[in-house]
C-alpha cells in the first residue's frame, strides 16, 4: 500500500497514534496532493498525538491520475493550484507548460501563486490534451 508520507519522521509511534476511517460525514482532507478541495472517503488514516496525519492510500497513482483527468476535462477556468497540479503531474517546466496553454511563463507563475485570478487561456484550452494521454 502507498501512503501520503512514507514514514512518521518525528517522535510519534504506534502507541501514540489513533486509527480512523474516513467517512462521508468526516472525510479525509487530502492536502498532500497540492489541491485545497480534495477529500477522500473510505480510507484509513492515523492521527498522532502531535496532530500529524498519515493516510493509507492503497492506489495513490490511480487516484492522482483520476484527479488530473477530472481537471483536464473541466470546462471552466482552472485555479492556480489546479494548473500547478497538472503541470507537476506532467513533469513539465513552467515555461513549456505555459506555451502549451497559451500563456507567458511569468503569467503562469502569477496564476500558480495566486497573484492573478483564475483565467481562461487565450486558445480556449484549460489543460493540454496531452494530460489525458499521459495519465
């Protein structure tokens, strides 16, 4: 099984953490993916006494691919975090990715860092079609 973090690298141990199962009423906020609005249900996670969470996500690669595919098929403008997620998932440099979606690299940087609002790229594409092929 893959986990969000490979190991707990602080003083917590099995005796000082509690196991939980994410439910519809209390989903797991998957902040490690880099997006602010991804919540998971049905996974196990552990919370240490220090407040750290460790999620047990059995199909991490498939999950991240599904998130990327959903973003790539989105018909509305992408947020900076969503654009950054796709770019990093594709393993592309910011300048190359910016050209693919019709933006200047500086503009992409401002968008990814939330210094500009969500915008629709000039060519009308919200994400490069190569993402669905790469995923």
